């Protein structure tokens, strides 16, 4: 099933459930960015184990950007100002700092790339761990913790489970 069908089914299912629930309980059906993000993520995240999916590509891109920035800040962030102060003049100093910066960023990026390659080798097979009720529960717990809301946790669980259902029937 493609990502669009997963999104469509998750939104239909979660909002259908919310609507049904609103008939018997005094709740407001939430239409906000946070709810949409939780449903969208829950609907797509299970396929992160599949290299051909959009989620995988998006997460790969985010991983490289964040990984590069993280490695750079952890290993290369200090010392540039010192070099600038010790230099004879500002222009030479700038050139030195600029060169060091470019090299530092390239090294950081390569390190992030290697790290990603290692993760890729350890990655589970398609439709195994990420396509399990345990993963749905973990996702729900993570959402509830991050948003500090049980409601979002349950919403996330429903969205994630809907993905597993769609995979089962298709
Ligand atoms: Zn799937």
C-alpha cells in the first residue's frame, strides 16, 4: 500500500473513531496541527523499515542533516575564535577559520554518512519489528510523553494500528 492510501485510511479511521466517541462523550473533535502530525506520523512511521518509502527518504535526509550538525558541534565547535584572535590580521584569520570550517563540516557529514550506513546494515527486515503491536504501543507511549497528553497517545496508537491493518488486508 502506498503512503497516500495509508494517510487517507488513518485519517478516516481516527476521525471516524473520534466522531463516534463524541456522540457518547462530551469531547471536542480536535482539528489542529498537533493532531494531524500525530496521525500522519503514526500512519507512515511503520514503513520506515522500507528503503523505497517516502518516510524512509525523509528520515534519512533528516538524519544526515541533524547527524552532521550534531557531530560538528560535538567535535569541531571550539577553537575557531582562538585562531581568529591569534592571527596576524582579520583577513588571514577569516581564511583560516573558513578553511577549517569547511573541512570540519565535510568531515562531520562523512561521519554522519558512515553512521547512517552502519544503521542501514543493522536495520530490521521489512514488515517485522516496526509492523508489530509492540511498536504501536511504543509509538503511543512516545507521543504521550512528548505531548504530555494521553489523548494524543491514544490517537497515535489508533493511527499506527491503522497502518498495520491496511497492510494486513492489502
Ligand atoms: Zn507497512
